């Protein structure tokens, strides 16, 4: 990261917050179109020293088994270890962080889990101008893959960021593949998408615009996939495989995810909201194996290989 310092008067933090609130509204409204009856329930929360958030959860639907779309805006007097590991010079600084984070776990094993996040982070330290950066992305975790879905997902990701500079898609795709990698399992969490962090290339307004493009791109990427797969038939054996693969999702979020670590280490987030992303049902079986050459094996043998899904798709 090339840290970007600027005058606090040059940071339109209010505009970022208003966008994030409107993004949360828009995503929830879009996801509710696939459910015939249930709706998101909101739990608004505040922090005594300022900040707070809106946790919105949907559960027990015909399509979405569990999902959450969260907005949070928190402040603190000391950066937690997860935020200073790569920036020791910022240790001891005050911080302000805001973002929208979401995870959707469908019932149907043929429909993939999706995750997205967009965020702004600012550090204030005596003797320094405020240091700011944006982050975000969206990634897809299938259980039974479909090439059509992967190509659509990555094409939408490409279109969201490439207009800001040639090479952003390739760079953020690689970053996504590397970030969402389970080292102890030797495999990626899913088929990737976009991931970027510590981003401050260009002006505050330019970086904000790219974050908005990523946030707005999520429903364009995910809803067509969910519509195609939500009613496909599936067996109990396929449901069992989905529950076992969800275990990988839990392992990543609790062991590796920087956002989870930041929220829990800072003590300023809300534990229920931070852990909202975990699936409602998950399964681990000792010495669990799948049949070589099966549709289940195809997930790791073919789909979870950091493929270039847009090769030849132009």
C-alpha cells in the first residue's frame, strides 16, 4: 500500500456513508425479489462512543436458507493488531471504519453461496494527515459448479472495474484467488471474483467511484445465477456434500478472514453481526472422502483451480 494522506476537509465521508446505506437498501430489496414471502429483519445498534450499524438478516426462506447484509460504522482510539501488522507506523492511531458486508447461503446445493464487501478505512494520528484507503470485492462459492455461472460472474467483475484502468480485473482477480485460499486445505474457497484492499490509487473521489462500481455490481453478478439454480432438483446426498463444503467456509472465516479478526479484536464491532456470515447448518465428518471422478470431485478438480474464466470469452 502506498499510504495516502490528505486533509480531512478533502474526505467526503458523509457521501460514502450515504452511499453505503443506500447500497444496503438496494441489495436487500433485490434479494427479496427471489423470496415469495419472507423479508429481511433489521437490528439497528449503536456504540456509546459513536458509530453503530444496521444488521439485516433473512432466514428460513424458500430460496435463502440464511443471509445477512450488514452496514457498520465504527470508531476507536487504537488500531487492533490485524490493522497494524503491515503498517506498524500507524500503531496507536485512532481509526474510523465503515462498510457493507454480506453473505447469502441458499438452500439448494446447486445455488452457490455469495459474499461481497465494500469499505472505507481512515486512520488519524497526531502529527500526520489522515491516512485513508478503500477495499472491497465479491466472490462466489459453488458446491456444484456451472461454467455459465462462472463466466457470468467474472464478466460482471471485469466490467465493474476495468473502466477505471486496464489490468484492474486481472490484478483483483489474482488477489481474490490468493486471499480466499485455505492454506491448511490446499484449495481456494470458491471460484473467486474480485478482492482489493489498502486501495488509494488516485484521488479519494476516484477510489470511491471504483468502490461504488464494485458494490453496485454484486446483484448484477449474483441474481441471474440464483434465479437459474434456485429450483433445480437435488438429492439428500448432494445436500450432505453442501453441508460438508460449508465447513470450508467456516474454517476460512474464523481462521483467516481479516474482517472477522478486525471486528473481534477491536471490540467495537458487534459479535452477532460479525458472525452473521456463518452458515446455519454445517457438517464435519472425520476422514470424509468423496468418490474420484464424481460430480463432487469435479468441484475441486475443475472449478476450484483459479481458472481464467474469461479466456476466449471476449
